[in-house]
C-alpha cells in the first residue's frame, strides 16, 4: 500500500484540520481512506479496558488512534515515517494519552537477526540461542511538546516502549510489509504483549470476491490458511487463543464484522458492491456471489478481508 501522507497534510492545511470539511469538499480516494469514520469500525466493537496500554504499530493517518484513545489509558503510536506521524499528531496530538514514537519494527527484527548471526559465528554455528531485549536507539519520541519533554523522552523511552502492553494493534501494517517478513514481525510484536494481552492485525484476502469481480489486487494479500498459520506459530510459542474476524465489505471501510463464532447467513451480506476506489466496471455482482458463498459454507474463503485477534498465553 502506497503512502500519501504529504497529500493528506496538504488537505489538512487546506481545510484547517477539519476532516469532515475535507470529506465534503474532496472526492479523491486518499481523502476517503484517511478520514472516513468507517475506518474506525474495524476496532470500534473491541472493549478495551480503561486501564489498558495500547501499542499501535503503523500510524495509518490517525484513522484508528482516536477510537483507541477514547477507551484506553495510553496509546503509543509507532511509525517510521515522520510525515505519517505528523498527520496523526495534527489530528490527535491534543490528547494527553497519545504518544508518538518514530521507529520501525522491521529494524528491531533485523537488529536481532544480526546479533543472533554474530552469536552463532562466535560459537562456530552450534548455538541455537535466541536474542532477547530491544535496541532502544531504534525508538525516538516524535515532536515532544517542549525541550523539557525531549529530555524526559530520552530518559523515559525504556518506560514507554519496553514496559509490556495490554494490546498490540497492527491495523493495516502487515499490508505495508513483504509477506515473507510477516512471521518475524508478528513474533516481535508478540514480545511487546503481556501474558493475557491481545494482538489485532488486518489483511486483505487474496481470494476475496472483489478480485473475481474485476478489482485490482492489493499487494501482499494473504490466503486464509496463510494468515491463520501466522497466528498458529504464535500459539505454538506462547500458547493462547486465536479467533478470525471478517470485516464486510473489507478492512478499509467495514460496516459489519463477523467472526468464526458468528458467521453470516444466506442474504446477510448485502450492499457491498459500491466502491469509491474500485474499477469502473464489474464482471458480476458481489452480493449474488457472497449469497452463494454463505449458502455453501464458503464465506470465509471469499470475504474480502481478515482481522486476526490473538490472545497471548503464559508459556
């Protein structure tokens, strides 16, 4: 997925940071993706505890940060791109419980791999030792509110990033990464969770019905078995439980969210063909296709997106 933070910053400036005015005045898909209130529906149904600390991996233009901050005690937004963090800061920086951190989970994964390679080399390749800990130099507070805040940030970065979180929310972060990176990234993200904490991550379904109807595939989409397999690896390592959820029509603009425990019946999936960012023509009706999929027990194979929720065990 391409980043268009600079376009969004221009829109915020043009409309004096009024996202509703921007939605009313613009018709570009970038504006809709960044500002549509439908984006929040992906996590609006989750009951985050008032005492919870949430690590949001991927700033995502602040689309989810508001709904998370309304419920939780603290939300730490981690992103490597200053411009995307700036969009989020403009939208939610006035909230006292939101902290913006510049950093990339992929750099942390790579750092661990380099340390492990060095340890193996020093032990003639006979060591299967893992690498624990984090490189604090990879994380920097983004735009503290004062010089005093900058100094405090340097002193407290360990407290901010290294204390376990109750939730890790990846949102659409996996869609920005290569598929071969996903396993390592989820394992690293799991390391930030306390036992009993939960991880949430959304991806596009490679065999989603929209693609059979002519839509262009997003990069790094996943088969259902591939996505489930990533969380099975986490369960094998830490224990816990996993549930798959199914945003309809997709994870970008969900109007309903089903789950393994509550799947739609025939005729429940309606009014999903209209797209603001899709092709100008279709090869068929999504509604008719999904009606048949529900009737034949194939809804999970053809729904356009997945949302995985994994609760960490105590292994």
